[in-house]
C-alpha cells in the first residue's frame, strides 16, 4: 500500500480539529466579547469628555519702524526673543501659569452629581463660592452642597473620619474652624426654580494654587512649529470654554512679560537722564546768576572780537574736555555695572550706557553679547536652577566677556586721560593768552565759558531724553498671537479605541481559557481523534445511549441497534487481531471507573456467544464487581473462593440465559482482593478456560486505581482498553502506551465508548439515553453515574464485505 504524500498546507484533520474546538468554545468567546462590550460601555460612560484648545504665538515681531530700531539701539536694547526652547520654558514656568490663573476664577470647581456620572460645570451655576480661608485638609476634597430653599443651603463634608453637615444662609459670610467663605446666590434661585434646584445634588472642590498650577501645567503642551519662530500651545480640559479662556489669558501674560524688559530699560534710561539734567540745571542756574550779577556789579557791556575769539576757542577745548570727562564717567558707571555681574546677587537687566561712542564697534558688540547672554540666563532660570550645566556654561562665558570688557574699559580710560591731558595743555595756552586781558573781562569770559559748556551738555541730554520718550511710545511686544485660542473638539476618551482594547483583552482571555480547556479538559470524542493520537490498534467505537433501557445486555435485547452493530464490528476486528491464537483470553480494562468496561465485557462476551463461540466471562474485578448485577445472578461463590482454594473451577462456572455463555462471578468480596490475585490458582483458571472454551473474556478493575489488571495481563492473549469520550483525556492514551511498552504486550487495542453521533446514516437514526457508570461510591450499575457507557463506530461485517 503506497502512502500518499502530504501536499496541502493545511490537513483536513487539522481543519476538523480546529472546527471542533471552535464549535465547542465559540460561546465562550462570544460571551467574553459581549461582557467586555457591556463593561466598556459603562466604563466609557463614566469617563468625562476631554476637549483640547490651541493657539499660536509668533516670537519675533517686526512691527516697528526703522527710526524706532535706531532708537532702541541708541538706548542699548537688542532683540533676544528668538530662542524657541527658552521661550517654551518661560511659557510653561510656574510663575507665568500662576499669573494667568490669578486672573481667572478657577480656585473652585463645580459639579452636578448624577445617578451614574458626576459632571463638572464651569458656568451657569445658580451660586458662586468665594473662599477667604480654608483648612489645608479640605483642599481637593468633595464638599456637597444642597439648596434647601431660596435663602438657605446645606454643606456636607468630612473632617477626618467625621461627617459634618450644616445649614447656612446665602450671601452671608461663614466663619468656622474649617473655612471662611461666602456662597453668593444669583437670580437663577427664585420661587419658580427652587423646586427643581432642590432635586439637584451639587458638589464643589476648592483647589490650592500649587495644585491648580500643577494641573494646568500637566495639561499644557507647547511645541515649536518646524523651521519657524512660532510656538503652538495646546491645553486639554474637560471644559472647552475654560481651556480657551486660559490659553488667551496665558498668551496675554506672556506677551506682557516680553514687553516688560523693554519698559524697564526705557524707565531706567529716563531716570538716569533726568538725574543728570537736574544736576546740570542746578549748575546752569548758579552760573547764569553769577554772570548776571558780575556784569551788573562791574558795569561790563561786551568784549572785542579778538578776545572773544580766544575765549570761544577756550570754550571749545573746555567742551571737548567736558565731553571726555563725561565719557569717563559713563565708563565708570559701565564698569560698576559690569562688576556687579560677578556678584551672586540679582542680576538686573540694565541697558548699556548711551554715552558709548557709535564708532566704538567693539564695545557695542561686546555689550550686545553680554546683554543677550544675561537675558538668556534669566529665561533659562524659569525652567531650571543655577546648578544646571547650561547655566554654568553661560556664567563662564559671561565671566570671560566681563573680564575682557573691564580690560577694554581700563585701557579706554587711560587713553581718554591722555587726551584730556593734551586738551588741558591747549586750555592752559589759551588761558595764558587771556591772562593779558584785564581781570574784569577775564573773569567774565570764564563765567561765560562755563555757562556755554553746560548749555551744550544740557541740549545733548534733552535730545537723548526726547529720543527715549519717543522710543517708549513706540514700544511694542516682541511676541504676538497669530492664531487666537479655539477649541478643537473632543480628543479623549477615544471610545472606539477603548472598545477595541476591551474586545482584544476579552478575546485574549477567552482564547487562554479555550487553550486551557483544550489542553487540560478536552476529551477524545471520536475514533478519528483517537487514531491520530496513537499508533496502537483501535477496534471500534460504541455510540452513546440516548434513551433509557432496563436491560444491560443491549446486543441481546435489540439485535438491530447501533450498539449491537458496533459490537459486531469490534468482534470482527478482534478476530483479525488474534487470528494466530487458538485459545483467546481477552482482558478488558479502563483507566478510570465509570468508562463502561463492564458493559463492554458483558456485551462483547454475548456477541461472541451469539456467533456460536463457547465463551467464559470472568468477573475479575474483586473490588467493585458489576457483572453479577448485569446478569442478575447471585454471588455466593466465584473467583475469590476459587483463588483461596475453597471452590473448584467446575463448581464456580455458572450458565447464563445467553446460549454458549458461561460466567464465573467474583464471589464474596475479599478484604485483600489485590493479594489473592497473585494466587497460583489464577494460572490454572486461565489454562482451564483455554482448554474448555473458545474465548475467555475477563472483566478487571481499572488500572488507574488498582494494579490487578496489570497482573492479570500476563495471562491474557488480547488486552482491550476502554475509553469513554466523556472522560478520556489525551494523557490517558499516553499512559496506555506506556503500559504496553513496559509489559511488552503484543495484542493491545482501544475501544472508544460513549461517542456522540449526529442523526445521520442508517445505523444512527435512533439511540438510547441511559448510562452505566463504574460507580466506586456504591454497588449497582451506576445508572446516570459519571456519564455512563456508550457505543462505537466500527463497521459491521456486512460493511466490511462491501
């Protein structure tokens, strides 16, 4: 016989196995999915909807005129708001978020308690809770509020383990050890609405600023739009209008923050100019008074032209000297400012001095760099501490640049002093010339020269002050909102995704259960499965009874039943298996009680006898004998009395109602049944059976509980192992194979009992519904006990012939 090669990817047996597993467990999977869907519905129903709001901010705005940019540079202001990462830290800093929250009334949250769900409400509440003081233990705790009537309400909260319930009046301050607050009612509480409001359960939560900041900071996301200086802010909140309002407020707070530095610089510059103007005004007033009084006292009218020319040149040199001295003063002020940068104190953002010469490119560039690094350092401190590595690197760069600037200032001051010395020589020369002028006129010229010098300085300061005032009026924030805050709808929960997750978990759990059932609890349901599990012979299957019957010997009562046909097929297969044996001892056992071995023993012995064979049925199960009740016979003598020598073989052989069938019953149940099986009389009994009968059918105890059958197998020619489809697990087949290998059994086969069959085919259009179990808990057939016996699927002799 040629074996057919397996060419298909999926074998039909595998497909049938899968269909079988699915058909047995589909209800488990469907049930799990249904339960998961119901649980998902209740879970998502209780989840609040979370909305998102978005806005966009442009960091660098060019909303200035050219002359304004020149003015900004003239007062030492440069554009620092172009580092997206630093600005993200600023926007998400606790300080800015707290400033935004302080402008909104978000310290109290209001809820309406429903039967299954508690919903937060932001507006349209009939009352407002204003808290002046609150015990720290009540922050973030639920406080229930019940409107009693138009004038009163009731508060319920927990103070530790104690529940406090007290009634108060609207619009009156409540003072107690736990809080100081006022509950203000509005026009929504009136005689028309009070009945409806009485039925609503309100709930409030009072938040500390710290928790409120952490909540909004955790819900806020700021991202930089790629390749731009635009920041996109997104906030998640259960109330869409609140999210939009907060983003608008935060944007305004941030924009005000970016403009604050410009105003601070402008104010500091004006204050410095006004201070010097006041000083020069005092000096000018004094000099003008001196000049007027001197002219009046000396009766001086005017000077000649040459003398006036000398004095003008002297005034010009004196003015240059004054400018250089003022420049040195500005360098001294700048030096003092630079020195403060090395101190571990608050580093104020003061502008570079406006006295720096425009041609001094190095100083302008150096001050721009140190100012920018200072701004960057202060911005980074919003999101980190001074121990941060980036801040330490900035401090090192600032310190290096500071030292370079200080060296440059000292060198500049030395050069300026030399220039002042040269100018002083010119002044001295002209002074000597003027000394030839009469003293009265000379004194007059000296006073006039001082007045002219201070007037020029006064005009210079007035010009700078005017420029600074113009710059202030033109100050615009360096950031702007390019997309107002707006709601983008619900983003959480994703109910469809959650449903898929629940279903996936349900399917996974159901598959795990199906796997466990299949591995640990699945049974062998038909002969095809049994054949796939073992290479040992399978003699046939016996269908399950579906109708009640009062007869144990089905093959005698109903010769045309499917069970009878199954036993005929087993008889035929048995003859083929043991065709080389003259006298045949057939042992029938099972692994567990209740699998139908006695039923098979009696009916197999009967079907052999009806074929004209002389058959001896031995009841070798001395622990729980069943054959005697199956044949409705007495049990006074039998195998037990024979093995202990009290009876002879001839005396214990009893005829039955079935022609050609004799039986030796178990006899009285001995206390040491397993020991007497070892009697030497046992071998004599089998030898007698082989000599006087065609077949000896031996009913034994189950091998899973008692080893009697293993001892008797040594005397058997054929060993049959009965499996019941209701209990027969796959590992039992492995145990049977181990028994065969250990005892070196040559003729061994399986009978599958209790097989459920569909109503198809000629032989299975009807059935029986009674079960005979082994029933170790008591005597009798065990009707309905442990699932009973069944019948098999072997072919009839007529089918074999076909």
